[in-house]
C-alpha cells in the first residue's frame, strides 16, 4: 500500500490555484494531473495553470499542455 492508499488520508483534494500558491477548497492528500490523471501528492505539487485551474505532474507536462493550448487558438 502506498501513501496515497492509506486509510484516513482524505483522498483527492480540491484546490483553487493562485499565482504562486493555492487555496485548499476540500482537504485531501493529492490532486490529479489534468493531462495524465496521475495522483500528485500535495507536498509534491509544483506546477499548475491559474487561468485553466489545472495541476500538472511535471514542468514538461505543463509546458506541453501550454503548447497544446496555444496551437488551438
């Protein structure tokens, strides 16, 4: 069992992403990457988009998502 599966961890959190920070709307241990669906523990969350309110598992995923959104314009 990994730390995301431990009982009583609160499951998936809901966050409001701000510039350089986030606000917890619903407590939990992780959020899901908007691109991959992977669980991101809150203590490892470093990348998100304020305008789209999306978290990302890595800088590379965040950059790819940004490029994808630019190409849709």
